[in-house]
C-alpha cells in the first residue's frame, strides 16, 4: 500500500509543485554543457527557461479566472491614502519609514517571469489597503502592516482589535478611521493572540494612563503575557536572524526581490510596545460587555498561537476568526523557528467554532486578509480551512505509519482538489511540504529512523568529503552546472552547498549556489520560501548584505514585560557553558523597584536562579533597578557607569563582577546561515 502510494501518478499541478522544489525533469530545456551557459558572476539573473516553463504550468493549472477575492478585498472601502507611507518615530534619513506601500506599486498587471503567478496574485490582493466597512459598526484598516487592525463601534468610543506591530502603524490606522468616521475615544483593546503583529502597536491607540485609570480595558486570552514575551526571548536572537530571511528584510521590493510575505506584505519597522491586559479570557463561552457591545469568546490555545481566542459579536452576527482561518495555508511550522503547532488542534477549534456559532453567524472577519460575507460562504471557508489542517495532519501520520520519512512524505502528500484549488488554501505562507515535515517532527522528532542519518558529519566536514568524492571543487562545479542547465536547482543547491561549506572563499561556488537558490525563489509560491531563497542568494553574492538593518522580535518594552523568572531563563541561555564550566559563584541580585531578591548560582556550567534559597556569603551582591539591569543586558548601559552614578550598588568587588559578566555572551542577529 505504501509503495502504491509513493507511485501514485501526479496531476499537472502536483507535477508543477514537485518541480518547484526542483526535479523539473521533462520540462527543462534539455541537457547542455557548461560551455554554452552564461558566465558565473555575482549579478542577479532573469528567470531561466525552466523557471519560465514552470510559471506557465502554474498559470494553466490554477483557476485564475476566479477573481472573487479581489471583489471581497475591495468591498466596503471607505477611505485610503493614495501614497501610503508611515514615518517612523525618531528615525531620520533614508531609513525613516515604518511602512511604505508605495514600494509595491510594481505589483500590478501580469506576473513577471521572476515571480510565481500564484504568489503574484496574492501580492496584488495584499496591496489593496485602506479603511473598510465590514458591516455597520465594524471596520478594518488593512494593508498598514502585516496584519489587520479592526475596530468595533461601541456606545461611546472604539474597541480596537489587534493593534498591529508598531506604534506608528497603529496610530496611522486609527487616524484614518477617526478622520473618516468622526473622532471617538478608544475605550477598549482586544489582543486576539500572543504574536507581536497583534499587540505591538497598542501605544499608538491608547495612552497607558487611561488603562491605569480604568477608562480603557484591554482583553487578552489566558497565557497572553507569558507567551507574548517568552516565545520570542530565549531563542530570540536566532529567530530574529531567521525572521529577517523569512520576511525578506534584506531584500529590496521588486520583481527580483521582495514581493509579498503571503500573510501580508511584510512587517512594519518601528516602535514595538506592550501593555498588559486588564481582563483575561480563560474559557470558551465567556461573555464580556465592552462599551455596550457584547463579545462571546472561544478560547483556542495551542493552535496558531500558544494563547489565542476567537469571538462572536451577536449584535452584528459577525465572527472574528483571529488568525485561525486566513486567506492562506498558514504555518504548522514557521520558518523563522518556533515550536511546531498541531494541525489536529487547529482543525478542532475551527470545528468547534462552526458548532458554536455556525447557525448564527452572517460573516467572518479576521486578523489577516479580507472578510467572507454570507453564512454559506463563511461556513464553507471555515470548513475548508479546518479540513486543510486536518488533512495535512492526518495524512502525514498516515504516511509515517506506512514507513515514509519526512522528505518522502513532503514529496508525496497531495491535497484533494477541493482543497488545493481554493485560493485561500494555497501555500502562500505555510506550505503543504514544510507543514507535513513539521507534523512528523511534532510526533516523531527530527530523526527519521535511519541510522545513516543519526550522526552525520556537520556541514563543513561533510562538505570536504563530498568535494573529494566529486573529484575536487572544479569537478563538482562542472557537474552542478550541468544540473543547473537541466533546471534541477534543488540538486544544485544540495551539492554546491557542500563546496561552499568546504571552501567558503570559492566565489564561483557561491555564485552558482546563489543562481540556483534565486531560481527556486522565483518559482516559489510561498512568500517566506521566496524570501528565504532570495535572501540567501543575496548574502552569497555579497557577504556584507547580512549587516543590513533588521528588526528584533524582542523590543525593550516587550522584554520589560518579562517576569524575572523568564529573564533568568534568558540569562541562563546567555551563559557560555564552556567558559563557566570551572567556575563556582553565587550572586545575590536585588531589584529594589520590585522588592525582589534573587540568588543566582553558577556551577558546572549551569546558571540556576531561586528567590527562596538562603544566601551564605555570596561572591557578589548587586543592587540595581530591574529596568537598568535589562539595559545592561541589552548593551544600552554599562555597569561601571551605573555604579559610579550610584544607580547600582555592589558588594564583592569589581574584579568578581567582571569575572561574572565575562561568562555571558551577547547575541547579535548577524550570524552566517548559507556559509560556514
Ligand atoms: Zn498575525
């Protein structure tokens, strides 16, 4: 049964998708030698013949005449700026914009050969921006950031749902709303979930003193604060670097560069803020009245986000799906890196939503993309998205139980047509391939069971051996260029990677690798896949590219929201275990501003913290306000200066302090990815 599954014949589209990954056997331009190829150099290249043919297959296979999404994405538009540019607070010069939609003006008309036509379609949809009426009393500003911000009209003011990533973007969206519909105060905020594109702009729509005085309520699902700050901190530096690839932050917008992230254009770049909730939703069925409007919540943790909720607005029969039903196949695994999500749980929450609200709802709207109006269409959308995640989850395990390994599953899993041919189920953000591999990982881990892959050499070591096997670098390059000429870019990427890791100074290897990844980027339907490929190509061609400005997933304000426990978890991760292996130290840390006293203990290369343990002659005792301690950790303040001004006080001597500080590493998001 397993082998018949493996051999199942693929339809035209599936063949195209398999080819996007590489192969392309049979539709490539045919065999040719390196002598008739264009010279290797560090320039970006046009689409190859193999890529052009593949885009043509996509064009013929998908229902491009179905343009209902364009109608939905434009419906109810009330206002918008012609040239949408949002300045960043306090950032002068060329890098002065938090958001600039004008740079995507090129996404119109027919897809260029360097962009997958399906992604191009999504890019055009995601460029439609402005203020939209969802239904009387419910509005959305879309296209001001990666996410949507929604507004519900209460008796006296606005209730804001998911205030974008940055203060600048959220403030601009609120002014568009107030200018168009009349000035009203913000009386409530709802964070649907713990991802930064749903809370980071909160200070752009509310003043913290109004929250403190009780005139503005902030509602969030249980576990919100913990996950909003922790998910991005302990592994934050690695995620930040990878997120720069995923959202194409190193790329210029253009037909050969950044086009779209699938979920939205990209992320705004400005000030990220966080205000803790005043009201926490703990269970499904919780009903809150905010400014005279009733909200009925469904708590849905552990699917798209560790803390997330959807809700129903009975007065308009409108259901807010948060980020659990979108105009894309979402991520069970996000390429920036995060714990894998369960497709089964995701499907269960959507199923529960249909059961709870399906008979009443007349429309659904969400945190990304455009609404679906009418009960029939809305329910069809929810049910299709539900089955999408369930299919990937169940069939991955089905194939795993037949003995297929992650790469084999990714290659053979195929959505039924009723899912695959709906635009909103397409892999613009997540992909069936990487979600299937993630599902395998969720249940079975990274190891595929074959001990040949249990303990392989690391990349540079393996690289040297593969290059030797190929008969040297020149021989490997010659073979790889033949594969390139056949359009087998996946294979080029795999073999030339060995040469790049064995000999990172080999410019021709880097250029060929860049050329192969570039074509894979042009072919990709997923925005993050394209961004990953093209970011890598850029860095291979220009090693200084990785020093381009990059946003961090953990802003000072987000870090300030961390519990001290999480802070020490992060500190423990920052400890260089090798350096600390021979050290034994105890450090008493006093945060007078929070009346906290902590004992940190370093032994055997491990940092442990406790609030309870008694102190017997610590090596050091340091008294410092917690926010100043955070500034030191972030490299924004220096401990000696704080000691001089008396902001910090120390017992135990500067030498011991220097020894302690010397055990930690400050992480910078500029490490190598595509080279050793
Ligand atoms: Zn989001």
